[in-house]
C-alpha cells in the first residue's frame, strides 16, 4: 500500500496554485479594470469549487478533515476575499476618480 503523491500534485495542487497565481495577479490591474478583476476572481472561485467537489468525491469519507480539504478550502477563500477587497476599494474611490469601462 503505497501512495502515489505525484498524482495529487499534478491533478490538485499544481492547478490550484496556478489559479491562485492568476488571482494574485489581479491585484496589479489598474482600477479601470474593476469588472475584469471581479470576473476573473469569481471564475477562479467557480473552478476551485469544481475542483474541490471533484477531489472530495474521489476520497473515502472520513470523520475528520483531511489536509487536502484544508488546502482547497483555503484556495476558495483567497478569490472570495479578493472580490470583497476589490469591491471595498472601488466603493471607497471618489466619484471623480472612478473611470467606467464601457467596453
């Protein structure tokens, strides 16, 4: 009974780290792209939720929380927090500072 850790690394951890890197990159977008930042973060949250459901369905049910569950829940909290923070920052901008993206 040997675990194949490379499978978990390539199918769970690597994709989630890449998605989190994209989420982090939205912090460097200009305020003009507020709609794009929110869209990217909400899409990342949707993809991470799908990944979490997929991984949880393949694991045996246990009475305790597994480390992969903690990682995936943390991964979901990051884009959720980013949306809240960017929305808060956009609300704090003065009306004259806010540029509307009409594209």
